[in-house]
C-alpha cells in the first residue's frame, strides 16, 4: 500500500497514569528520533488517551489498589479500543510501543500494525503455567493480549534473545520478527561523573563520605531477584563495611523489606524513586558498580545505560544480558551468592589497587555502550515501516 503523502504513523503508548518509566522513555525517544531521522517522510502522532477513573470515586474503593486495578482493566480493554476505533482512518501504520497492549491489534488493521516486544513475561502464565499460576480470568485476559500480538504484521524485538524465545515458543514465524535494539538516552554520558546537579547531591548526601556505592535500577518484581541482591550486599559488607546499596525504582515488597531487616541492611541502603534522566545518569556515573542479578531479562536497559556512564556491570549469566553487556561486563551464575560476592570483592579490589586497569575497564564499557543508538533504532524501524507499506 504505497502512500504519496508523508507516512502517517500512530505511536500507540501506555496510559501516562500507569507511570511506567521505561515505556515512556521508549515512546519519547522514538518520537524524537523518528522525526529527526526521517524528516518530512513521516508524520508521527502520539496516541495516548487519558485514563478515566471510575471506581476511584466510589466511597468503598477510594484510594485503594483494587480501584486502580479495575479502572486500569476497563481503560485498557474498553476505553482504549473505543478511542482507536474513532481514529482508525487517520493513519497509515500503527505502532504499539508496549507488547502488553497488543490486544489493541484486534481493533486495528492487523496488516498495518507493529508491536514492540521486550520480553515474554506478560505471557508467562500461558507459556509456563506451572511457574506462574494465575486465575482463569487473568489467563483469559492474557490470551486476548497474546492473540492480538500474534496477529501483528511485524514484531520488533529488543534483543535477539527475545526473538529466539518467541520463535522457540512458536508464537511467530521468523519473517515477522525483527531485532532492533534500544538506544541510550543522551544524558547517559561519563561527563556527569565529574559534577552533579543539586538534586543528585541532595539525594546522595549522607553523614559518611567513604561510601562505596553499588547500584540497582528497575522494578522489584520477582524475576529481578532482589533477594539475591540483598544477600550479596550483606555478604560483601563483611569485608568492605563502607559498601552501600542504592536502589532506584519501585518500592520493596513486604518480603523484601523483611529481608532487609533480617540482614541488618537498613543503614547501608538508599532507596530512591524513579528519577529524571539527568539525575539518574549522574547516579550511574558516581556508582562503583551496577548489579543486575535477574533470573530473566529481555533487554536490560540499566546495563547499557550504566556502561555509557562509565560504570562497570556485574550481571546474571543470561543470553539477553550477555548480548547487552558484551565482553566488557562480568557475569555470574543466577542466584549464586558466593560467586557474586567473590566477583564483587575482586572488582572492588581492582578499583582501589589497580586504577589503570579499572580505567581500562570503564573505557571498554563506554566503547561497547556506544553501539546502542536511538538514531539507529529510528532508521531501522523506518525501514520496517517501508517494508510493510511496499
């Protein structure tokens, strides 16, 4: 379906009210870079209706998690499809930023729909029900999302590991899956290690000045293995009492907080919310190491962001994390606390005793991270659009 006018693209985003920073980042970067790279050849329009609150206004549900969950369900599966139905003829292509919104393909021309896919966690209750048991209603909802996902004309995977897993589960045929890696925000650069904005200084200021900061960025869902992270920090502090863990992202769950108390880590822990990109980049640059102990990952954006800021990474030995971290990162077996502790102590010893070797490690990390570009992401994505139109 060749078009004579600029390609009209609907960039279909998550509700802003979901507060999902990684998906908002991808949408922002795609908007900016598609416009910058493709110029007059494309007209990108962000599609993101406002989430309507219904149950939140009822006295019995006010300010409860149940109200938010019910509102989210209705908005995703009823309101968003109605909003798209009114605009179906306004666009040539439809690009869904988040695969957990793939049910929207049912309400779009499937042959002109593209979905980004970062991992298979959304579908885990269907693919591995013994590992993630869910209610019948939840599985029905997930099946609806998966059916829409499988109808899309193209799926853009954030890593080859994600594409390989999709193909292994036979969710797609290979010619409909493309691997286009995400980029790194322009704020992620080592220059921020030499100075900090006042907000960063305020966040990191403590009575102690000799902290050795370890960093973890992201959510606290089970697959992130926060339990392993806490055990590794507690074990390492026996040898380096000045270690401090900085956690940026969602709050600890109750079991995770109980583990913090049992390991007596409260005084060696700084928990921060999701931050603006500049402040987060400065915290990356000031950390000694980024730790990524996940048991499953589809991409691992904090890994490449930290490396771009000159911060070495220790990560779980997973295909996706090896793909992102490359040869300059260090990998440990999943959940092997003793191996993680030994590796961590060895790297910190190198940092203090062999500065030249440590600086070479930092430079190698930055060189590898330079491969990840939002501009290149936009160029490759535009080629997928052209492929569908022609």
